[in-house]
């Protein structure tokens, strides 16, 4: 009995010594960061949203990924290219393992690509050109397209690859549908090949990642643990950073930027973002869901849209709400995106309230009308405050706007188009878009402006169903046009069409502002992704 | 009794004397009356109607209070928030809502508590035991938690838009339901004393119904302590409402009370625009302090043992 006790004690002491030894050789580098809202899901196809995709890019790898300069570099595919104009190949990296130790093969790629283009996936828009995806052998996948699609590889830089065996075992082989608030095993768990593994996930509270020791890539970070916490209140978030409770804050509230810059323990990292924040109308229904006008849809009338567009003073929003940190625009794409037409980026002059009221009266609404409006309150910089300002500006022309500002998950479920291609449940909404897959204007036409079509998977994010045949035609043509001059002419024409039609009300590009403690080194890409693999804690 | 006679007797009374002899109470009364007037006359007195979006102009946004900056403007004496709403007018309208919720919740709690207390004390037996154990159970939860629970249940049942419309009723109900216990216990205690007195027995002998005896004969004799509790609870109810609104579960930002204003201002607390949050905060503190001082004084003045 006594001998046994002693043996246990010895074993315990040895274990303790080992543990201490390990701790002293690799110093724990915990990195804590916060954002206004939580990652909506751990499922990489749940929502086509930069924050979600960027967060999960740390856990899952794509075939081809973006490097520091936003160029393409090999990830799970070591080589890729076009064998013929309509056939792509991807040669996969050998000896890659998922976090559970199972090997990564072509089966996982075929499974993931099919999962991302079917079921409740929100990423179907990246598969418009795809005809067939097939496995050639364990380390090669080929893709047939219906027509030449030179941008396929860059579109797929944000399609993350999941484990087939894991998803099938856990009944998550089909992507959950965000618009129906569906959930499955992959919503709260993750199994990828990426540089970080999901250790703990408590939705709305805390998400903990630890580095993957068997990652195929050589890590550029020195982290041992990453803790992400959503902190909705901006003042609390700022206070947490100043106090050192968090090391980094993603999306700093503009009103606090100056204060943070003055703090010697912090640094502010800023740059313009490629995202355009805009307002959109329901063009599709014959009667608005949330309005006092019955039997017709006022937003089908161009004069109504013009009155709205030209009554919203983006410069005032820039000054008061964004504290100067926004770049007002009249286009749906930002400078720096291929196909941005500078000559057309001029907002038409503001109307006086009487003039706008006259436009409304001509359209048949002399007393204005009432409409609902949907807005997130934790997605874009100062989103709810921008919407409140818009409500006030429209009130002056006799439009009573009933604003509903909600947290991103509820808001997205309400406004996005449903899987059966019916329009989102909204009359007037705010949304932001960045063509971060291809950095080309065609992505914007295809996703936001073309007539929604379930078969061709175009217009999937055209929430209000704007439809203009001429624009559809031009957009389809520019997708395959290789002559830059001809293509630019098409872009110019299509851009002119949608701006003159007041299809949307583009507001501004927000500035990307992050703040971190002085001892943190990180890399900020212009698409507002935050890759943990470049983070160093000094 | 003529008016002059009434005035003479009032001026001669103990309560008036104790009121007059305490400058703190005179001040508290003055401040309370001032806030009450300013709040309830806000549609007439307030320089702007801040929650009518048609009157707002973003160009007026973020003006500092007068004397605190170059672009200050006398039309906005306490400055404006980032939507161009006048802070002074927001406070006046907000105080009105806070007071309405405070009074309504207190009245609701009082009516509920008195009714349950009367029944409990007068009927006795199993009914008494049931009501009092219920009260004991509820006393173990802080009032704020009970209010949060009730509000949470209502939110789960109805949509967000609908909730904003009825938020004020929900909040009154939630605060009222969380404050009834004190009244019930006090009333029950007094009823137990009163019900054995001769006048109650006399009423019973001549055949009056129990309801009539409770309301007409017992109730007037237990009202003193109830009024004292009500005054003290008024301050507490206003604070609870402010706390709920500050946590974002109270009144919506389209119809803000003082608590909602503090929550909205708190978002920009660290960015230099201090006036958006400081002034509603001061108003709330002063209001609750004044009401509480009045409550304390009333408790002492009505307590014969302290005279």
C-alpha cells in the first residue's frame, strides 16, 4: 500500500516537472481580439460574408489562397490552371492531414465544392459557370465549365475545404440554410486542414483557437492560443483594449479613432476598404411587405427612387456619423477594383425637400408614404446610426420610415434571398458588398445587379430583385470578353444604366480601422480579412 | 371647513412644521416639482421635438453645449448628439417617459400589493400561506432579475417590431410585478392588527360583506405606511427602468427614456462628446435623489414614534 502511494507521488512529481519544463521552453502567446458581432457560424458556406469567411480561413484552407498582396498562392492545391478554355485542373498537396489526423484527398475537394454549390449554401454564386467537378485520382481534381471562365481560381480563393468523412459522419453533408435559421453539426464544430484548430466554441460569447501543430505550411505567427470575443458596445470594446483585456480590436468605431491614436500603448492601423455600403429597394414584389401603400409598389417607379437617392446627404453622414472616415460614392464598386469608372462616380446634386416632394407627387404619392427599413446594428461601421440619419432625411420629404435594426444573424436571415429564389423579406434595406473574390466589377454585376435566376445562379444577392434586360445582357457579355477595350466600354455602359436607373443608393466605402496593443504585429489586407497566420505577439 | 380654515390647520400641523424646518426637504420638493413640470410640459416648453425625424438636421449634429466650444449654438443649450437631436429636449421628453413609467409601475405594484395583502390578512389560512410564501419566494430574487425575466419572456413571445410598440406596457408590468411584495407584506401586517379591533367587528356584526369591510373600513387605516413605501419605491422604479433601458431591454431608441439616452450616449463616451451622456446622467441622479429624500422625510414625518 505504502509503496504504491509512493509510486503515484513520484509519477505525479515527474508529470509536474515535465509540464513545467514544457511551459518554460515555449512561452504562452495568447492573442485576444474582439469585434462588435460574433462569427455567425463555423460552417464556411453558411453566409457569403467577409468576416465569417475570413475567420474560418484560419481553420479551413482553400485550394488557392490570397497572399499578403492579395495575389493568389498555393494552399491545398500546389498547381492549377486551364487545360482547355473550359477545363480547369487542380493538383492537390500530398500528405496534408485534417485536424483529426485523417488524410486530405480529392474526395474532400469534390465533396466540399459540391456542398458549397448546393443545399443551403450561401456561396452558390461562385459556381455559375461550373458544369462538372470530378476526381481524377486522389491528388487531382478537374472542373468542366459551361463557357470559358478565366476567373474560376480566384473566385474559389474563399471556398474552404471541409472533411468529407467528418461531415458525413456527423450528418452535416448538406449546408444549413441561413435564411431558414437552420443548424447542423458544422454550425458549432469545425474540421479543416488550416493553421488553427477550433478548441472551444460558445456562440455569442467566446471562440478559442489553438495552432495546428501538423499544419502543412510553416507558420509565420508565434501564437499558442487565440481567443475571440464579441463585444457589441463600442465604448466597452475601446475600454477593453485600453485596459489590455484584449490585444486587438477589429473595426474601430470612427468616433474613437482619434482617442486611440493618442494612447501611447496602442496603434491604429487604417486603410480604405473595397466594400461599398449601400441602400436597396424591393423592386420585385407588386405590393411592398411593409408599407401603407396597397396594391402597388412605389419603388418600381424611378421617380420615387430618384427622390430617395437625391435626398440622402452622404456628406452630412460622413461628417456627423462617420467622423470623416468614409468615402462617399455613387457607384457599387470602389476605386481599386477593376472596372471602377471614375467619370461616373459623381452623385447627382441633392434636391430641396420641395423638389423631392414634387417628384413623389408626380409618381402619385403627394402625401408621401410609409415603408419599413432593415438595417444591421453590428455589421458595418456605425450601421444603425447611418440608418437613423437616413430615416430623418427621408422624413423631411414626407416618407415615414419604420426602422428595424437588428443583430447581423437575424437581419441577414430576414433580408437575404431565400434558397428557392424568392426575394428577401424587406422593402428597403442596407447592405455592404466587396467583390473580394475576383476584385473585378463583374462580380458586382453578377451578384447584385443581374436579374435573380435560380438556374444560372446569377443575382443571388440582388435582394430586391432589380431587373434590367440590357444590363443582364452586358454583364453576361463582359464575363467572357477578353478584349480590354471592348470590355471597358461594356462596363461603362452598364454602369451608366444602373446609376441612371437609381437601382441602388450607394452611400460610401468605409475606412478599415483596426487598433491593437503596441506589442502586436499584424497584417491588414485591403479586403478587411484578418489572417491570424501573420500575427506576432512580441 | 372653509379654505382659510383648511390653510390655517395645515399651517399649524406637525407635518408642515417638520417640512418647513428642514431646508433639505424644501429643496428636494422644489427640485422634484421643477423636474415634474419641465417633463410634463415638455411638448410646450422643449425647444425642439427631437424624436420627430422630420425636424432633425445632420448639419446640427455634435454641437457642444454653450460655453464649451466654438460652434456651440444657443438653440441647443446642452448641445446635440450625432443625429442632431437637441440634448436638452431629449432629456425633457426622456424624463417624462421615465416618470410615466415610474408612476405607472409604482401604482400597478401598489394596487396589486394592496389587493393581495388585504386578502391575505383578512381571509387568512391557506390563502394567506400561499400568498405569503409566493412573496417570500419572490423576495429571494432581486427586483431587477424578475423584471428582466418578465421582459425576456414577452420578447420571446412577440416579434421585435411589435415589442417596440408595446415596450412601455411591458416595462411597467415587469417593474410592477417585481415590486408588489413589500406592499402586500405591509398591508397584511396592518390588517392583522386592524381586523380584531371593535370597529371591524361592529361592521361584521351589522352584516357588511367582507369586500366592503376590507375596502371601506380596513384599507383607509393601513394607507399611511403604504404611501411611504410608494414614495420610496418611485425612485427605485425609475432607477430600475433606467437600468433595464441601459441594458437595452427597456424602452426603444425611437422613444427613449433617461436610461435609453444614457445607453446611446455611452456608445460615444470615450470619444470626447461627453455631453451626450453626462446631462441625462445628472438628470437621472438628481431626480432619484430628490424623490428619495422626499420619501425618507415622509417616512419620518408620518412615524409617530419619531416625533
